[in-house]
C-alpha cells in the first residue's frame, strides 16, 4: 500500500496571524475512495410483450428500418440504435434492447407500442369519434374537405388526408378512420382545437368518450 505524506502549510496573514493552517495530502487520486450511485434500469413491462402478426400482414426488416404492409395500407418506421426488432417463428415479433441505459428502457416500451399499432393498423384499422355540442354547430363532408360550422363568421374547411376517411352522421357526429393511428389522432385533435369544449355549458367539439368537467357560473352560486 502506497504511503501518503501529509505536510503542513502555514501562511502568514496580517488579519489571521498564525491561526490559519492548511493540511495538504499528496495521496494519489486513484487511492482516494468515493461512492457512485448506480441507476438500475428495469425492463419495460410493455416492451417485453410479444407482437402477434396476422397472416395477411407482411413484415420487411432491413437493418433498423421496418416496413409493414397489410390489406389497408403500408407503414414504415426506423428504430433507434438502443433497440432492435427480432422476428421469431409462428408470426411473432419481439423488441429487444441493445444496451442497458435509461434511454434504452424508454425506447423499449415506446417502439414496441408503435410497432404493434402499425401491425393492427394495416390489418384492422383505427377510428376516432367526435361530437359537436352547441346550437347551430354542424359538420359536412364536401369532396376531400371537412366543413365545420362552429359559430364563427365563416365555415372552417379542413383538407382530409389521403390515408384517412371521414364520415359525418346526424350533422354532429364525426368519425375519423384509417390505418395510421398517429395521423388519425392528429387530425381529430386539430378538429377539436377549433372549438374545445367549454366548462360552463359544454359547448364545443369533444371526443365521444371525453368527460367535460362542468363549472358553476356566477349566477348559479348560492349566497
């Protein structure tokens, strides 16, 4: 064991005199002990679940690039270097981590969900429903446009993407369907953003399964 030499350094100061004493050690840095906190990366419960691939879905994997093709359409996704996709027998996919880091643990569950949404989307599809609440609020589909009357001085016209289908029932119920779940959610969120439901009378555009928390107006408060 290497010996350490401790020397005393006594600077003279006009204010402190001889009381200011420092001890300096020349112990090598490698021999100085210190504690490091280890971060444990737990395995994602979602990421370790297998992905079942139907017989009518084709999987093409080239390196980190994934292409999924089905009867409803085709989707592509690029994996980060922290995770990889493995094709197993009997039409099963699994997402594996390539490194043990916190980011890899986050990407593990995320890309497993994205891959499963792609497989389900091109085989079965997704849909999102919205409801218009308010006097005079109505919606119609004119060609490739969704026309909304939401109480503005002019109607709101939205271009419908090629991969989506929009259906309107009873002038107040909108159904957005397609094979790309993220695009469906983005389009539905844009429709809702034009007139979000307000908490007093509930007027606006809301999702069919959305619960709007109502507030009591000033006139309704008891003294």
